[in-house]
């Protein structure tokens, strides 16, 4: 299993054909999940038929072997989320569980079909939740539809004891002399700092250790906002020590250990929804202003040539739209074709890859939120 990160999408962009891409919706619970491996085997058969138009039977069987093994893995199918993506070529096989559903899709092409993966990765409604108390640290990732606990990196401490170990502070005493010199003046023993001060100091150190590890191993790779779920008195203390630029001001001010995961999802989305709506509005307004000043376009041919020249700063792609064809990344020339051609991918997918490689932002949005009706919108750098 591979985690869903920007690094993964970048790695899939560097590939050798033939490239097999499979997506399917999956189910979390019985009995709905009983059909998932059957549907997957049907997709493998379909992609196998296309593959054999390009390579001989022996090479096809080598490529299909890990997919066929996955179809027989009962434990894998018993722990599904809402969607699945599988990518295979002569060099690798990558399996990704997805936290939201996807349309069923199977293809063999010269490149992997990553637009659905990018949609999940770059969706505006994606966020993480850090649920923290002195006794437990958990991390969740979700959207408006679902929230799943994700495995913490080994470097992230799970409790205050794990973080501080033998360095947990004890109330300390100091010795000070007052009132002159000599034995007659005596030495007075004073305890500096109450038990509460010691607890607060330990909590600050614990929060700092968790913040550093989560920032490095989870926030930076994912690039999504992080909501804090903690007791009300812990929010100011955590924010005061945090160096995580993705830590959101929106928060869940309740003991997360007292919540079931669905209750946590409801509160998380209530906190995050205004940020999501603001981002969608800002992107659409930015496109409208750019197009009015000649720095934006919704024409596929124009955008393709601009992308080949490195001019596209932001590309917005319609999630459900597919435009079959081939894109010349050097010239920007577009050639339309049938999607069932084993040498053809989705032009919108290829265009997103080109813009991303050149450092542009790529945002995949549902049709009802797109600022255009052509399946794409581009904001130019110049």
C-alpha cells in the first residue's frame, strides 16, 4: 500500500509504458464489499485484453500477476475504504486506498491516468485532524464525506511519556541565601514553581515534539490544512508552540477521546466548510479577473500551447470530464482520438501532468463548481 501524497503523483509521472491504470469504487462494510473483488477481477480482465494488443502473452502475464494476486487477497478487501487505484507497468505496481469514491475505469496507455488520484489529493475539501491529549495522539484525514484514521509515522510520539521519557519534569527545589554572609545567615530552601507550572512545562514540550514530527512526516507531504482537536485549554498552548504553517485557525474544542469517528467528522466539517467555500470562490474569481485581462482561457488548444510554453500558473480541471487524445508536451499540439485506443489517455489528465511538472498549480473540481463549461480553465503567468 502507498500513502496518497504529492510525491506519489510525481513518481507516477515518471514512467515507462505500457502503463496500466485501474480505478473502482469500494465499500467499507459487509455485505456491500462482497462484490468489490469480483468487480476488480473484471477490470483486470478488461485491461488484460487491451494489454495483449501491445505486448505478447508472457509480458502481459508478468504485468498482470500482482493485480491477480491482489484480487485473491481477502484481508485487503476486508479493509477497504471508499475507492481504489492501482497502477502497474514493467517497473512497479502501486496500490492506493482512496478516502472517497471514484468512477470505475481501466486503461492501458503510454502514461498513467492520474486525474482521479489528483482530484482526491488536491480536492479543496481535503483536510487532516490532529486529535491530541496528554495520553493519546491520533491523526485523521478526511473530506466532507468521510474521515479515516491514518497511521502515524514512527517518529510521531503517541503519548507524553513516549515523547519525554525520563525527562518528565519533577517539582524542583533550589537553595538560596538571603540576608548577608556567614553561617548565621543560614540557607533557606525554596520550591520555585508549582505543580501546575511543571505540568504546563511538560505539556509545552510534548506539544512541541508532536508538532515537529507531524509537520515533517504528515503535513508537508500531504500539503493539506491541519485542524486541531483538543480540550479547550490546550488550543492556545499548542498554537503558541507550533511551527506548522498548515495548522488552521479553525478548531475542534472538545476532548477528541470522547468522540466516535463519525462525530469527529461532523465537527471537523463544520469547522472546515467555510474555508472550503472561500477557496472555491477565490479561485473562480481569480480566473474571471485573469480572463478579463487576457491572462486566462478555457479553450483547450490555447491552454495546451500556453502550458507547453510554461505560461500556466494555475489549471482548473473538471473532475468528471474526459477528453480522449494525445498531447505533445513540447509543442502543445493536441490530437483527438478514441479513449479505447490502448495508446491514448485523457487530454485533461496529460495537461494537468504537464502543468504540474512546470511548477503550476492543478486543481480538480466537480462540474457544478467549475467557472467554465469546457472542462478546464487556466490562469496564465504572463
